[in-house]
C-alpha cells in the first residue's frame, strides 16, 4: 500500500516539475517583451519632453541705462 502511495506522489511530483519547467521556459520571452515595451514607452516620453517649447523668460524693460548695464 505504501508503495502505491509513493508511486502516486512521484507521479504528482513529476507532473508538477513539468509544469514548473514549462513556466520557467516562458519567463525569458516575457521579460524580453516587457523590456521592449518599456523601451518604447521611454522613447515616446523622451520625444514628448523634447518637443516641449520653453518660453523665453519675460523681463521687464530697464527704466534706466544703469539697470540695463547691471543685468
């Protein structure tokens, strides 16, 4: 009887090992896909940031020549 139980447990363990190895085989592909997606998102964000037009700083005109020189 105990031999049958051990055989069943071994079969269950083998089945779980196969499942684990199948999942482990999929991990590198999933990681590569996520890296590519993140790279695309970062490049899109960089393009958006680069396209922002910075306005020139608005300065009040100098009232005297001395103020204009001291700037």
